């Protein structure tokens, strides 16, 4: 993390923004005391497209039916 004084930040803001866009974080200090942090903005979350597979997947009618003893035993490691 780089620290720059406020005068340097004002003078080289464009360069600092380019560095931050590349992933760096920069601390801006006033009289040697950290005052602000310049950090990249995270990418916006992608919108979910609900219902994309509607009509393409069929859930069997017995989906929630209890398992037979043999299948249950194999899940339990017996």
C-alpha cells in the first residue's frame, strides 16, 4: 500500500487513479497523518436470470419419497 501526501495526490491524481484501477490501494496523508484511502470500486454484482431452464428440467413426482433401505444404507456407509 502506497502513502502519498495530499499535495502529491492533487498534483498526480490521474496517475493515482490509474494505479488504483489496476488494483492498488493508496493512502492519502496530511502532515504525515493518514486521512483517506483511495481504493478500487468492486465490480457490480451480476444480475441473476431466474427461470433460465424453465421447461427444460423435469422433476419426478416421487422426488421427495423416502429412499429404499438399500439406497439409504449406501448413503450411510453400511
